[in-house]
C-alpha cells in the first residue's frame, strides 16, 4: 500500500467527502481543488481494491463497500482526534486569571464551568467577580464585561448580544392581576431596581408608558440579586435574557411585559497579544463552543 502519511491523508479526504457527499464541498473544506480530492479518492480506491463512490452525473453516492468502510473510518478517526485533543488538553496547565461581573459569573459562567474542568483538568481558574471594568487589577489574563468601552492596546471580541425583559413568578403575576389589564398593572407592581442602573427608566420610555417607578420599589446592589428577589415573589425585576432564560424555560419565571432590544454586547477583553497565548485561546474557544 502507499506510504502511511499518504494513506492517512487520503483516508481523511474520503471521510470529509463522505460526510458532505460532494467533492466540491470537500475541496472547499480541505482547501484543495476538486480535481485533487477526486485524485486522492481514486488513489485510495486503487489501494483498497474496491470503489467507494458511485459517481453520478448530478449525485454522489457511497457504494455498499463505501458505506461500510466509512463507518469504520469515521469511528477510528473520531477516536484519534479525541485522543489528540485529550493529550493536548493535558499539556495545558497553570493558572488563568479571569474577571467578570457577578451577574455574568453567576448567571452564565458558573453553571457551565464543570465542562471546562473536565476538558482541561490541569488548568486552574481564578475567577474574580467585580462590577468595575478594571483590567489591571490582580494581573488579569482576560475579562468579560457588558458594554465594554473602546480601550487602546486592548484585544476585544464580541461574544453575544443581549436584550432586557421584565420577569416575575407566575404566582406574583396572578396575585397582582398582571394579565387582567396588561401595562396598566405597572401602577401596582413592586419594581426591583439594581443600584446605578437606569434600565427601568429606559424601558418605560421604550414602550411609551408613564408610571412612577419609585412609588413601590426595592433596590439591590447587584443585578443577580434582583433576579433572586423576583424568584421569591417580591416583585418584577429587569432581567437580561441570557441569565434568566433557564428560569423562563423551567416556568419558574415568566415575562408579563414586552422586552427591549439593545445594541450592547458581552465582550472578552485582554491586552493586545495576550489573546494568542495558548491558555487564553483555549478559554476563548471554550466559550465560543458553549455559545454554539
């Protein structure tokens, strides 16, 4: 048979072509010409002694032998890639200093962080929850913040956008008769404010209603405390969609009023050049994987 390097190359090409059922699409993925992909498959078929594809005018299909062989190859290559990833992950070690708001830490990161630990067991995380966007504190490797200002000499990458939506429990909505008269019920609810946030003021302006936001209200120092108040039937809090979605999906919280879109986003930020460090790259790629 052909030398091992060529054989592995051709096996990988076949695996990609079999997944896409197109030499053209496989060529784009592998950054080759269609002719190069066709040649590799032809060479592989010659080495194996049987055809892998039925080449129709408009349609590409696997032969019975090709289907059987593809199952074996897919499983084998999957194990190889998995072993390579595990070996590379094991080599990642040391510490990574990360800062973010308490809301992001509690509402998004911590519920997912066990997956990171499983994938990168030797990479230790120092997670700092802080509202102030101070990138020099504690020699941070990277930070994740909402509505990050443009900063010189800093790498910045958008993670995801956001929208605001008022939330409360079904019990609170029933007790206050919120669904009986819709927006009119805003004159009866207890508004839960977060310190130094004007989101409620922006929201009522957005939907075009006039209501005294401070006739009945509670104020908390952190946004995630507002969500906890809402979960305990205290009133209506203004939630960020990505943080309150699990409670909405479970039915624990509901959204009795319209939402408000925003053009702000959650960004990962670090000093320029730091994003190329393996540990930092690994964490950013992990976040992107969670988002996808």
